C-alpha cells in the first residue's frame, strides 16, 4: 500500500525555554541546526529511500528540511497544510501549564483565536489521504511539528483524547508510517 516518513523540526529557543511555539515562527538553535544535519546524514547513511520532502512553511521546519535536502540531494517543497496548529492565547506560554494541558483535551476549542484539534486533524487527514493516493509511486518525508505528529499518529492508531494530547516526538526524530488497505 505504500509508506512515508515523518520528522519533527530541530530544536528551537522556545523548545529550550519550554514555551509553546504553535504558529509563531521561531527559528532553530545551533543545536537544532546540528540535529537537522544529523537527520540528513542518517537518511543518507541508512540509504532511506525518499523521493521528495514536504515541509511546513514555518522557518524551523523549512530550515530543517533545507539541511536534510542539502545533505541528501532530495528535492524539497513547502506544503502549507503542514503548518503547526495555532494555539491562540497559549502561544509563548509554558508547554506544561495546567490550563493549557486541560484545554488540549477539548478538541473543538479554538484557544481564543487559534485552531481547534478537529480542524488541525481535518487538514492533516486530507493531506495524508492525498499522499496515500501517490504512495505506490512516491515516498515522502514530511518535516513538520509536534502538534502535526499527533494528528499523523491518530490517522493510523486509535488514541484516547488524553493519549492524543500527550503524544509527541523528539526534535529531528524520524518515523515511518505504512498505509493499510
């Protein structure tokens, strides 16, 4: 049926400061740039077959994809649907804040000016449906964000709301997802 890969962007200043980045455009740290180069080297060393990189328009993901593309030679292009969820009033607040943790459990919540979990999943599921259509001919690497990783994971696996809200992957971690019939 085909497959694709997903990787989270490299470390940002707000990752270090334990702040919610969301749709705020925060750049990579030097460590984040090194993580991106290491991700590219891993893909190259392990000869992971990828035809094209699709990345979020936010600079932390775009720069990560650029480093991977430069090292591997894999072409890359922006995919607007990979933009991180807008967490509204919670952007720049502590990631582990009690109010935010509770708000994340309400999937229709727009966070006073942000995007609901349901809307986020709708756009990511639509993207994954499109990728699935091409999966027999083309293998993609999606470079995006932790919030996007939740939506991707939930496309393939049943999760409770608490499991969804708690799910995440490390900076520049790469995961393989296989489409089922």
